[in-house]
């Protein structure tokens, strides 16, 4: 068994504030921020980690971002490019349930969806400032809600397939998690938004690692950083252009 991680483009938010992804930094500075869907191949069946973004018009209307996703970046097309049929995907892991990580669950008719129990509980009735990020408002319901019968939850770390484990990393959201993948080139951690970009992980003169500008519990977040340090894994951030340029890990 030789597992590989594919990073697939799922659209770009133009001129996204750096302060949204770097705590107390980057005010007034913006950059284009890619959305990424990950696929683990080489096991019994393909495993999707985060299902990408909803339709661009929906994103612009309900989130207000200057969002672009080329037709070639529709998840169906991205999967076709690496030879994966959505019908073959047996498992979709959500690092968390923010809108840009779970927008295409309807593609995967034969999959179960795995999320931390704390995340699902929060997403059903988020605190008011978080409702839009979870697409749970008076106007819209989460796009994954019709598939709730195929959701399965875990609490804490858990192995889900040979060489693939969930690592509980709360802080960005109550039930954020990473996915640890054992590849021929070592362990890799698909980090979710706990680590948006390489700059978050590498830190600066003020702190060893930089949290996202968006979090629910900073103490939990720092403990999650400390936990990642013990994993001895290559960190794969969630919104970093360099991840898409490399494309394949393992
Ligand atoms: Zn997020």
C-alpha cells in the first residue's frame, strides 16, 4: 500500500484579508486565497478530505466574498483529472464544517462523512457570530444537512483506514481535526484551518506558530499546535498556494 495525497484546486477568494488568517497581523493587507480539496489515494478506496466550495454564485451571494471558481475547478472535474470517480469514494473526512470545507457532499453518494462530534454539535446550532461560516442562518441551511444520515462522529484521535488517522485539533473550531497520512515519504498532516498557510506554522519573531485570525478557543488552539509538534509530520496547510503548486504529497 502506497498512499498519496492530492491537493485539488476548489476556487480562489480574491483580496482576502491577511488578518483573517494570521492572528493580530496583516491589517490592511490582502492576498488571493485558494480553496483546496484533498484526496488520499492508494488505499482500499479514495478518501476525500474536505469536499470544497459550493457554487460560486452561492458563495458570492451568501458570503460576500470576491470568489472565483473556474468550471475546470468544479470538484467533479478535479477528481476526473486524477482518475477518481465520486461514486468510488467511500469516506469523506471533514477537518471541520466551515462552508469552504464541506460544499460538495452531494457528489459522494456512496460515502460516509466523518467529523468530530464536538464539531457537528456546534454546527447544528452555532454561536451567533459563527453562524454564517457554518451556513446555518435564517436564509440558508448547511449544504450537508440532507446527508446527515450518513454522518458518523468520533471524539478525539481515531484510526479510520490503514495509514490514515484523525488527530483532534480544537481551537479554530470546537471540533477541528487533522488527518495524519503515512506515505512512502513519511507522515503528512492535512491540517485543516488550524494551519492555513506555511507562514502560520513557521511563525515569526512574536510566536513559534501563528493562529488563524478565526478561532473559538485560543488555549485549545495553542495546545493543538503543541500536539502537532509531537507528530513528526510534514504539515500540509489548508489555504496555501504552494500546496497546490506541489500538488501531490507522498
Ligand atoms: Zn475554517
